[in-house]
């Protein structure tokens, strides 16, 4: 018992002695939560405000946060995925050789990069990676399956991204 009390006192002394104020200490920026997009903002850009999913039960992806939304409620032929990372950057999207048809774009005055992927023959997609102060946010339009999207996926991705850009954290 004495040993346990002595250990607790020693640990407490070390913690107090090593502790300091936070004045002047930098605080790491938190990753932006894509599920913070409001139903009103989703409806304003034409997405279904009643549908929202994340990675799924039991799935954790350390480098990315994800929120999945659905295209227009009347005829949802595509998903609109929003991923946020505080590890990766727009430059990483540019440098990734599996990203195809890349084009430098600007979204709300921010550095951005639009690209497609060849991850699956059955999924048509278009992605817009947007610069934020602590990483990147990637907006993706992808088909729900065999039904055609009915519009240019890159046009949809660019339009939704532009509509939602004001909700993002500041750019670098």
C-alpha cells in the first residue's frame, strides 16, 4: 500500500512539475468533419438531405474522415462522397499516378485538382481535391452502379464542390 501511494505521489509530482501553461504552444488543427455539412446546404446544392452515411459500423480509417450523401432525391443515380484528411494534401492527389485526367482548377479562390480514377469498370467517378489549412478535402461523384448518372460526373463534382466550398476550413 505504501509503495502504491509513493508511486502515485511521484507520478503526480512529475506531472505537475512537467506541466506548463499553454501560452504560446501551438495547437494541432483538427481534421474537418465532412458530416458537419448541414441538410440545408445539401438541399441547396441539389443533394438528398435525408441521406448521410460514414465509413460504416466497425470501420475506422485513420487518415480520412468520410461522409457519403446521395444525389437528388427524385432520381438518385450517384453518391457524393466527401473525405477529409489532415495527413494528405492536394499535391498528394496530383502526384498519385493512379489518378487520371488530372486538371488544376480553382474552387472559391483555393488551389484544387480535379481527376478521375480507374478503380472499377462499373463505377464512373470524378473527384475534386481542395486545399485546406490542415490537409485536403476530396469531393467525389460516383455512380451508384449500373444506371448512368445522367450528367457529366466532373460537372456535378465541380458544381457541388463550389456550392459547399464556403463551409470548408480556410485554405493554406
